[in-house]
């Protein structure tokens, strides 16, 4: 579990660095901005990008959880059918083998 958390942290740091780089590139051509205006636009760009990324991750997480639930339900149903079929085959064989022995012994 710690490995997953570390990987998630590192992936998020890549997102942050990417958003910061894109923000710098976005304001680079706006040479009329003051330094404080440039910094504010960069910060808003980064915040917006990271909020969008967070929303995307939340939607992906919700979909993954929904799929997991769906597959677990399907697996339980399949397992029940397999166990039922196995028990039915065993019951049939359990009744058939003694009957065959009885027929063959006479």
C-alpha cells in the first residue's frame, strides 16, 4: 500500500510540475503584464489545471469502484452457478454409480 501512495504522490508531483511549466509558457508571450500580474495568472492557471486534474481523477476513481462492484457481483453469481452445477453433477453421479453397480451385479 505504501508503494501505491508513493507512486500516487510522485505522479501528482509530475502533474504539478507540468501545470507550472504550462502556466509559465502561457504567460511568457504576455510581455505587457507586470510581474505581480504574471505571477497571479500563473497561479490561477496552475490552480485551474490541478483542479481539473483532481476532478478527472475523482471521476476515474468513481468509475473504477463501480466497475469493481459490478465485477465482484458477476464473480459471485458465476461462483454460485459453478458450485451449484458441481453439486448437481456429484449428486447425479452419486445416485448413478450405485444404480449401475446394482445393474451390473445382477
